[in-house]
């Protein structure tokens, strides 16, 4: 056992191996060293014995030197040092240099790290560069999964586009090497990979809504009683599949894309608002909806207009509110960029004016106006006028 003073001055191969193993657990370091060639080589200081050590603990110094002579991974830099107590210079190891990720992994002496590195190395060679950072930083998503499934998921995600399911369930999507349970087994991984491609929109909308897939887990809707006397509670959450079975006791239904504009809604008679539908609008096919007066309100961006077109497919007579060019430019100071538009062309179901707006938004640096940035007074006035006129 080496003494404390000795350990403080010189590092053994084992100590530095332990340090290298701890560094592997650091996601930032792991990413940098595995993806950036400029991070190499890495150099670790070994340290030198003092003259006193050479006199009082010569056997420990010799043991230290022998251990470093046996190191075959990387390059150990040796240097001649003169001491008063020795007649000849002493060759000492002063630095351990590792030149590649493979040498780093071997130097840890850890079989688990070696296994992880080999898995990541294979995955990086078989997947698009777009996903490499995620695979390396979030390795817990992939280490214990079948490599073939991860590669297939990465390939699948490159083909998936917003709305591509066209109302079919996820298990019915056709792609080489996937079975009916593939999305179920790899849902979290697929969502993360899609988020990389589409700037987090899959998580924001939900996988089924983003792909326009049938939601077999039943999407939840938030119902808000704007009248105050129609529902047993001011707010209710209900599954879309249940909502389709029975109409709420209201003449007017206001369908709203997001939930975060709840505070903007006014009190109006005979009206229920339905919030948080997003792209999951298949429930609008319920037959009883035809007898209702329906308005739709969403963000003014390509996604909001896409949802409006989809809602209109189910209920052609609905009234869009607060989704015009005039509203957009009135609040232009609150607009933000839309990193990943829904489609390069307008969807079917928009009016000529809405098509023009859609194309105009695509050309703008800041082509997105979110609902919550509209003035509360304007929102209340518009909804109240719609109810009175319908």
C-alpha cells in the first residue's frame, strides 16, 4: 500500500484509469472526445517523486516505475531527472498520452465501458450523423436495446413527415423491417429522434398528433364552460373517444388549438370551449357536431393553418376566428420564427386568402404568431361577436 505522501505526488496507472473511467460517465466529455478529432490527444500528468521519497521509499518508487513500464496503451512519456541522492539520472514517467477514443476506453480497464463504446461505435457507423450526438450523450436510451431496432428507428425517422400517417394507427404504418409492435417498443426513442429533426415539435404535439395517426390511447380534451351553467364543473377533462358519444348541452362550440390561452376566454352564453386538441381532430367526425355552431382558433403559422384545414375537413361550415393576415400584422412585434413548417405547400382545405397567408408566412423570418400573445380584449370581443352572430 503506497503512503499518503507518495500518492499525493505520483499517480499510478490504476488511479489514472479510474479517472478516465469517471470521465466516460460525463456526457459532455464523452461527446467531445468521440465526435471531435481536435480533442485528441489527451495528456494526464503522472507526477514525480521528491528526493526524500527516493531515499526513504525507494522500494515504492521502484514499484511505481515498474507499473508504468508495463503500460502498453497509449504513450508514456519518460524523462531523466537528477537527484542528489543518486549518481545517475533517474528515468521517470511524467505523462500518459492517449491518442484515440479506443485508447481512452482501453485505458479505463473497464469491461462495461468497453462494451458501451463498441455498441456506440457500431451505431454511429450505421446511423445518420444527425443522431450521433443524441446517441452518445443519451446512451441509456440505446445501450440495452437491440442494435438492429435502434438502426431501424433512425432510418424510419428519416422517412416520417408531419401528417404522414393520414389517420391510420401507428402500427399500420408500412416500413421495411418494422412489425406492428415496433412503435410501441421504441416510442420514446422515436419521439426523441423526431424531436431532433423537427426541433421538439413531436414532443410538443404528441407523436400521434404530429404524424396524424389514430390515437389508440385516446387523446384527452379540456372542456371549459364559458356559460357557467352548462357543465357540472367549470373545467372537465374527457377522452376524445368519449366526447364523440354525446354532445355537451351547448349551442356553440369553440375549438382551440392550445390550452395556454385559457385565461383569454370570456364568459359567453350557451358556449363550451374545447382546448388542447392540437392535430388530433378525428373526434370532430362525431355526427352530433353537425347541429352545432362551431368556431376554430389556432396559432397563425403553418401548423395552425394546417390544423384549421384538418378541422374543416370534418366540419366544413366551421368559422375560423383570429387567424387572418390582419391579426398577424397587428401583432407583428410578438411574432417568432417557425423552425420547421408543417409543409412547403398549403394543405387542402384552406380558402384562397388562407393559402396566400400560408405562403407568405413561409417566406418570413418570423412567421409564427402564438395565440397567447393576442390582446385579451380583442379575443373576448371576437368570441362574443361570433356567438351573437351565429
